C-alpha cells in the first residue's frame, strides 16, 4: 500500500507538530532537507530520512517522520517572543 495523505493520518501529523501552521512549516522545511540529501553530492548538509519508505516523494517522507515523532518542532526561543 502506498503512502498518501490518509496514511499517515493527518490527525497524527497535527498532534505531533502542534497545529496546522507548524505542521505545514515543519513538513516543508523537512521535505527540502530530504530533497537536498537525495540530490546533493555532499551528505554533510542535510540529515538522512529517519524512516524507511518506498516513496520517493520527500513530502510524504517528511509527513511520516513527523507523525512518528522522529522530527519535532523546535521549542520557541524566549528571545523571539515579543
């Protein structure tokens, strides 16, 4: 069975990330890192995928990592809060 938006369930992605905005931001950033890892000659810049999937779509891999809590949002920095 291939991964889709229903698998991982979107509810688990939202719960692990803390909300819609954070889920979208975290998934987009992580998908860019995964794409960079797959296409770069230098493997130093980006961490490898944290889950094993058959999918070659970096966004699908990123969402699965978030739902399994392998990738978590950084806690807010108190200096950033105004």
